[in-house]
């Protein structure tokens, strides 16, 4: 166990995922002496919220309700929009934001805006809209090649059993401003096939150089590199 300070982490999943995706990151964070948790956002995982009732506001409120004190929020992919909303609403509850190959919106940006801005052809090609046009899912044939290509054998099968439809509404909502008092870090995944690494770098282009970190992994680093990810989060937590 680390002799460093105990840090509260709350890990926030991206679209179509749930708390289950952090299964391999929680143990090394705990071994480093941190208090780390993951939650299912409304409508995801084991949460039973009706999908037509899911909004970015409901995501924000779920995160804020889960905080026990100043906490580092880690948001993966669409989770970047979620942690931005939480920090904008209650910055005093947030010790820092960590965007993990995530959308890092500026005020007024939605996830849909960012997808269009950066021309995420692979992601757009993988998305399938439901007949009622309220949710999207990932095409099964894209999972191995785009989302879990560098993960251990069996990862795509595990994910396939747990992925759930993603309500569209949270990705349509514009972001609000986060006060400068909340530190922000970006973890750019250099092998990402979903959000291009160049787009990740551009979203953090004006951030302090030592707040932008590279991780050699694809879009699912929680499976591909859980120990290295936990080590990087621990280093971020140790910063003043």
C-alpha cells in the first residue's frame, strides 16, 4: 500500500457501458491506498431508470449524489461530458477532473457537436439507432476491432454481455463552464480508434502541458492497461 494520501475517486463510465467496465481498475487503486468507486449512471448497468427519462441533468445529479467529499472524477468517453456537468454545478465537491480518452467540452459544446467537429467516422459508423430513435447501440461486428482490439482475450465477449442501449439525450445537451479553480487533467490514449488521439490532444490544447498525459492504449484502457491507468491516476492524485 502507498504511503501517500488517501484520495477519493469516482469513476464514471461512457456511453453504453456501466460501472462494470472499471472492474480491473478498482483493485489497483485500492492497493495504492485510495478510496475508489464506480457507479451506474441512470439507465445503465443495474440502474432501472426508464431510458426515455435519462438526461445529462440526471447523469449530473447521480454523480453529485454519490460524492461524500472532495473527489477526483474520472470520466471515460461520454463520461467527460458527465463530469463536466457535475463540476459546473458543484465545483466545491470536485477535487479534480480527469478526462480519459473523453469528450472535454468547452461551454456550449455537446458530445454531438464534438463528434461532428472531429469527424469521428469510426464511432459514427459503429453506432446503430433504435427504431424509436431514443437510443443507440454499438454494432456487434465493431466491438473487437474498434473498442477492445488491444484488450485481453474474452474482453469483447464480457462487454457484449453487459453493454446496454445509450440514451441520446445526454449527448445533445450543451456543456456549462467549469470554474478555473477545478484542476483538469487529460489522459490521451494513443491507440484509440474511437476518439482520434489528435482530437483528444486538440480538446486539451490550451491546458498546462503537465496536465496532459499519454497512455499507450485503445479506447478501453480500463481493460487494456488497468494497472498502468491506476498508476497514472495515483500520480495525478499526488499533485498539489
